[in-house]
C-alpha cells in the first residue's frame, strides 16, 4: 500500500515539471488543454526575447561567481575540520551552520542592508556572493563526506615516499576528494541558478535574474514562452540529478547517520 | 631542406626524457615555500584553511547586525532616512499592529497544518523508498525527490498556476464537460497545497535514514507475534522512527514559517505570510526600520526551531567527524 501512495505522491511531485514541459511544446499562443499541436517555436521566441535572455545570462553569472567562491572556501574548510583538531570545534560547526539556521528572509534582508551600505546593490556579482553565503554548508557537507571516506594512511604513505606537504595535498588529498568537490560545486551552481528570494531582494529592474524575471512575468498573462524557459530549468535539474547520482550515488541519502 | 623533414627542432629530437619536468619544478618551488613556513606557526595553517569559509559566513553575521541596528531606528518619512537615535518603537508598534498579528497567526497555522500533512504523506513515501525490494522503484522514487529540489520554487509554483489557474488545465478540462470555471488559486488552501508539495521532499529526506535504520527483522518479529500490519506500524515502526519524524517536522516547520514564494505566487497577495510582510515593508511602504524588526522576529523564531533540530539531530550535522 505504501508503494501505491508513494507513486501517487511521485506524480504530485512531478506534475508541475511535466506540465511546464508539456505546455512549452504547444503550437498555440496560449497554454491550454488539449494542446493545439506540437512545436518548438516558443524556444525560438525565448532566444529572441531580450529580457529573458539577459536574465538567463545574469543567472549564469550569479551561479558562476557563487561556485567560484564556494569551491575553494568550502573545500579548504571541510579538509581543515576533518584533519585538524580545533579547540572550539563545536562552536565553529554551529557558526558554519548559521546559513541553514537563519531563515532565508533574514539572511536576505541582512545582506541587502549590508550590500546597500557598501554600495553593491544593483550589480550582478554580489548576488553570487550572497548565494554562496546562504548555501555554503552544502559545499562543506559534500567535501566532508569525501574527506571522511579518505584513508589518512594514504597521505602518510605519500609522505613516507618523500612527498612534501604541498605535493601530498595536491597529488593525493585533492584527487581523492574530487568527487565530493564536484558534487558540491554542482549543487552550489544549480541552487544559485534557482535562487529566488535573495535575488529578489538584491537586484533592481536592470539586473533581474531569471527566477525573478519568471516571477514578475507570471503575474501577468501566462504565455508558453515562460514555459519554455522553465523547461530549461527542469532539464538542468534533471542533468544535475543524473550527474549527482554518478558522482556520489543518490542512495547515500538513505543511509542512517 | 627536405620538404618532409619537418622543423629543425623535430629533427634534433625531443629533449632527453630524463630532463626535470616543469611541473616538478613548480612543485619543488611550492615545497620550498612551504618549508620556509616557521614551525612555530604550524597551528596557523588550519586557521588559514578555515579562514575563507569563516569570512563568507561572516558576511551573514554582519548583515544580521546591520539588520538589528536598523530595527532599533525609526523611519523618518519626511526624509526617508532612518533616525539617529535608538528606540524600541518598531517593536512596540508590532505588538499592537493588527495586520502583523493576523499574518503571524496565518503563518503559524499554516506551519502546523503543512507540517502535519507533510509527515502523514512523507511516511509512506519514505517507507516505500527504504523497504522496496525493487531497485528500479527505489531509483525512480529517489529521482522524484531530487528533481523538484533542483527545479526551484518559482518554476514549480508556475507549474501549479498552469494547472490550477482560472484558464488553467483543470478548469479547461472541466469546461469540456460543461463545469466551472472554479477559482482554485489565490486562496489559503492553494498556498497550503503548494507548500505541502514543496516541503515533501525535505520531509522524506529527513525521515528516510531513520526508517532505514530500523531492521526489517523487528517488523517481522512483531508480525510473527501476531501483531497486524497496522499495529506493527503504529506500535513499532513509528515510535522507532521518532528522531526522524522530529527532524522532518522541524525542517518543514522552519521552511514553511519563513516561506515567501508560495504565498506570493499561489496566494496572489491575499494570503501573505510574515516574509511577505517584511518584503512589503521594504519595497512598498519603504519602512526599513519596521521591516527589519519583523525580519528579526522571524529570524529568531526560525533559528529557535532550527536550533531545536540541531539539538535533536545532534551536532556533527555538517557531517564532519573530526580529526582522527
């Protein structure tokens, strides 16, 4: 019976994505049921629509800045926490978890006021920094899992073969935790691409990101070109899930901690 | 020179393979720098590695300080600047403000209902996920959990607009048989529905490890002692899954209480939550002081619930087991 309920819920979870993808393929000019026929013309319209295209480019910039900051800072922190003893280890962990315990609206407003004082509002790259701030624990999580799985004997073996600390780090430690780093980078990139509330607070009319653009447009008439853009998101998400499965295996999330 | 002879360098042959490679030279240089590192400063290395992450999260802490500061200043509507003097006027105003109370109760009631529904629905999903013998079903259920997580809230809310809107698919389908159109959106139930659908994957992911940790033999033992299927679930599985249920409830509760997108999109401004009230204070009435005060109250509420979660789940929530 649980299986039946689960399948019904699966349908509920998938419904918005499936409908959006279906709606984007309509040949007609409104989203309707039954559809008027199949066509890819709304995807072409998206490429022509300047506002949407620019918003997409901005979102890619945000995601790139976020990932570029998160990968080094998160990786180094995870390695440091797993390999060294800290006197205030508990306090450090709680501090690094703050982005998850502080609600998004709180972090968003705080960063908005802070960036306002620094004169950074209305630019695109600070949004990427903000996305890194609010999602950093995911990066640390992903790398920490890989570091914990790495046998410290390997590093000691490298050292006893004459490798210096830099060589050991670059040629043994980093390659061993690479799957964790990649998984973390992927999660950070996709989440930044999707980030809505913090973007909404930090951007102005000239620097809207794609989720904010979709949000402003759906308050008007629902047209299939938005469905086309949204389908791009669904496809990116699907690719991310498949990659993540390859990198770390989704079943890892079922294991008890 | 022969046409096929190639360049002189090629004829001379590559440098002997015993030559010291450039990458080795670079590594050696780096090692030399590392060796210069004074032994006394050995302990500083770990802090240097941790530094960037501490700085990134530091931005958040700075932001909260600026927000707390703003919440203690009163907006001067002649100049649209926050006043110089500190006062608790914003908090006093919140206390007696009808709209704030209504929004607070609406958010809290929604949190309670969404949490209940999510737990009820997440349990069978997580149970099927951890107990199914079919690897393919498990895979499909897992992908079904992660896909929405990466699709994002706005796109998912947009999907529901297409399905449930006035000219949406449901109303069009009903129209074919001469019914409707019904107003399915921009109501409290619509917001609750969207939230349950959005929070379900989080609840399942918190619950699944707890269910996976319960040995199936225990369920079989209960059955062989004559307990019915329902009795086994209620008296054995649910009590043993309690930590997971609590964790799931707390995650869903914090995310629901502080949500912005679902009330904004599926509520259409008629069913705002606290986060929407904060947004309106900043972007409609331009009252940064009052908006900061609400945001701070909400932050404290949310952080308390999340703190309970950490206490329940145990620290080490970052997945760091510590130095060995």
